[in-house]
């Protein structure tokens, strides 16, 4: 089963030829990536769409285990609500810290890296979704 890509050139929408297509798994990956990259409240047509990951002040997290559990739960609910092509969704987050140093070995900055793994079942095919992995860098914020 194929789906349309989210990254079709905008000018091609007006042309009378077929748009680029991707596999179902790639389309789901693109949609979840969009959900994770969208700030909560950023979508003006649906203020509930978006990831609460971007709302936090990560320097002031007092209980990382609690924060990780709550974040896994909110991302799981986000994906269940907005990605209707999968069911039995499971989200797991790994958090680690990357230290960047300059040429002299002096620490320049530290960033937290979230590795988000998403599993589930493809509804149309009844097959297990291959694990999807996403990386977000926070404090300062970035995604990959």
C-alpha cells in the first residue's frame, strides 16, 4: 500500500501529473515526525495537535524518571489521536546528554537527546509496524 508524501513540492500540486508516493510505513514515519516537531498549539486549525515536549524548561526537571514517564504517555496519546493507521501504539523514550567540546577540549555546551521509539500494529495489514525511531535534541531545541 502506498501513500502520498508530506514533502511533495508545492508547485506540483497544481500540475496534472501524479504526485510522489511513498510506502505506508514511510508515510506514517513522516506524519509522526511532523507531530513530534509541531509545538502544542502551533496548528491554528487544531490547537490540541502538537507535542508538549517543546513546552518544558529542561534545566529545571527535578524528577527525570517522572518526566520521562509523563512524556511517553503524552506522546503515546498524541500518536493514538492523530495517526489512525496504527493501533496498539507504544512509545518509549531514552534520554541521554551529549557534551560538545571545542578543539581545546573545553566543554562548550551540553544538550539532552531524546531517542523516541514508536511501535504498533498497521491496521490495514494487521502486521507489526517496524519500530520507528526519532531523535530530538532539547536544551537547545532541535530535531533530526
